[in-house]
């Protein structure tokens, strides 16, 4: 039994280390300047326990294009044209995108604005399923993009690292 508990603790610790963002630390310079014809979407996922033991990290998509895994403690700055935009995260299983939507938001963005969104995951239920000599847990969650005021977002962004965005 001790070996099983030690194995689980090691697994959780390693998993927690592998799904965190490792890019450059956030600074206000990372936001650059927004000219009057463009807007920026700044998305971040704060350091959190929820999701830290997952090997697979949800993928961030903008207007149908896959951008990056939305790692814990990570941020991304997306310069976009004004207008309608669709952000979503999809579930990943064994390294492959399942297409199953976890969180999504549609934005109507005006020219020259900057929008801060926090990607959040929370546990909504935990159901134990007992079987012979073990118990499995079925965990359900809620996933969302939450608009955040600039002053709050900048404080929370201070502890995050940049996520690499796919160029395809």
C-alpha cells in the first residue's frame, strides 16, 4: 500500500511539473503597443491546483485555428483585427485533440481595445465509484474564459510565463 501511495505522489508531482508554462516571465513590455486599427486579446491561466495533475493540457483555438496548449501559469497575447472572434479550448487525450469543447467565448471587439481573459477550470463534482479493493473517482469540472479588469489582470499576469503560439 505504501508503494502505491508513493507511486501516486510521484506521478502527481511529475505531472504537475510538466504541464506548467515555461516561457519568458511576463512583463508589461510583452503587451507591446496596440495601434488604433488593432485590438489585443490577452489570455492567461493562473497558477492553480485544479488540473495540475493532468498530463494532457487543453488546446487554445482562435477563430478555428489551433494556437497553443493552455498551460497552467501561462499567458498569450493575440493581436487581432476588430470584429467578431471565437475563442475555445478543446480537450486533449493522450496527446491528441478530441475536439470536445471545454470552454468558449465569443467576443465582439472594437478597434484599438485590449481585452484580458482569465482561463479558469474548477471542480464541480467528485463521484467515488467503489469496486473490489479500490475506488475510482469520476471528476467533473467547469471551464470558462472570464473577463478581468486590466489592473487585476496585470497583477495576476506578473507571475505567468509566455506560451509559444503555433505559426500554422
